[in-house]
C-alpha cells in the first residue's frame, strides 16, 4: 500500500513524533525542553512516594488543581493524577504508568503540546476519569504503543485543536476522540492524524464517575464521535472492534479509508437511531458528505459482524471497494 500523504499542517509534527520512538525500551531525551527535575524523579510542587488510593500506589502524585508550569513538565514511572491537571506548559509523559482518580482530567491550554509516548493512562479504581480537553492551537500526540483506558471522553478536541494518534491502543473508553458541538453551533476546525491504532472494549467497563451525565454500557459507545467538523480518518490503517458503534458523526463531512470495523453490536445503554453501526453519519438536513473507501473484495473485510456496516441520514455518500461480512444491513 502506498504510504499516506501527511497533511501539510502535520508534516513537521509527524517528524517530531517519529523522533520520539523508544530505543531498547528506554525513551530518548526530549532535547527541546528543560524540565524542573529528572524524569521520574521528584519535581517541584509534586509529592513523591505517596498514594491517595490503596489500589494505585505511585512514586509521583499530582494534586488536584496543579499547573504544569509549577509542578513540572516531564514525567515517567508511576504517576497519580488526583483531579484537575492544567497543562499550561509543554508536557511529556515518557514510559509512564498514570493512574487517574475518578473524574480526573487534563486541560491542555491554547498553543501548548501534550506528548504521551509509550505510556499507560488508566482509572485508579472502578470509576471513569473525565478525559483530556485540548484547546484552540494546542496539540496532543499519543504514540509508540501507549495504552489509554477508562475515560468518558479520552480526548475532547475543541475548535482549532490538533490530535495525533499513532501506534497505540484505546481500550474501554466510552469515546476515544470526541469533537463536541462548538458554542453557537459554529464549525469545528480540528486536525486529526490517526494511523495504526486499535480502538476496542474488552472486559468490564468502568462505571460513571460522580456527576457524570453520560451513560455507560457494557462496551464503549464509539471510537469517535464528531460534531460539525471535517473528520479525516484516511491517513492509514486503524482497527475498531467490540463497541456499540465505530464512528459517529453529526453535521460533518467525513472521510474514512483504511479502517477495519468488527463486532459492532448495539448496546441498549446508548440512544442512537442506528445503534450498532460501523459508521453512522447524520447530516441533519444540512449538506454534508461521507467519502468511504474499503480494501476491495480481494482484501480483508472492512466491516464484519456489525448490525449495520454504514448507516446514514441526510448525507451524500460515496462508499466503494468494500468487503462486508456477517452484517444485518450494509
């Protein structure tokens, strides 16, 4: 297969992410930033050798309400995030195992980078954490076999955000990439580059955190939920399986290529007109399109064991070269 063309806006970012790969299991040093302490060591304003839950011992604890500019910008080893962590300076997690308290969240301020490399983010107990909100001009990059688990909306990308997912697993999140409706119902300009990832549910889902408004079923709602945006998932291979839906989009132009979507069956906890769709797109009386290309009949199935392969309402659809197996409806 021909290598995907990286959008101009993301070419430099792709080079930087590629340079962050591990060598012999040890992360390369990030030469572009000086940190407030050695990676994995005690940083200013961060307690060390503590734990706020008997289930989640950690060498580094980031207290609720912490600012990265105060507590530090480079983390590895075991980390516990107790509540709100405001990323107001470029932050990296390198080979870190990060425990998230129920309802905990990271907020990436405008024009800031959050880089997660070869790291795991997981709920501390049995309740979800809120997720990572990425503001206008900010970038989140998750790469190099990172494993991101148990969030309500793992990445909440606001208008102007850039999202990079590479070579990573997204497990038991309610939604892994969420592009919410913008204030005033305006258009969301969010850049997404996703290549060689797996989005899936397996084993028990965490329950809602206190005050969580969204429902949680036996599997995740969808890998991606997008509102009023151009969603481009055509840069490379991604696998979505064992969820209630694969990709869900409202009032959006959507391009999908290189995705394989398996075992998508409706979970009654989620209200969607065509719950159980590999791809669900609803133009809601607007003028929007879905451009989807499969692997061809000679290639592996693009959709397998789904209630619906593709289900659209009020959309212009160009769907081609698909190989579908064991569907209730294509």
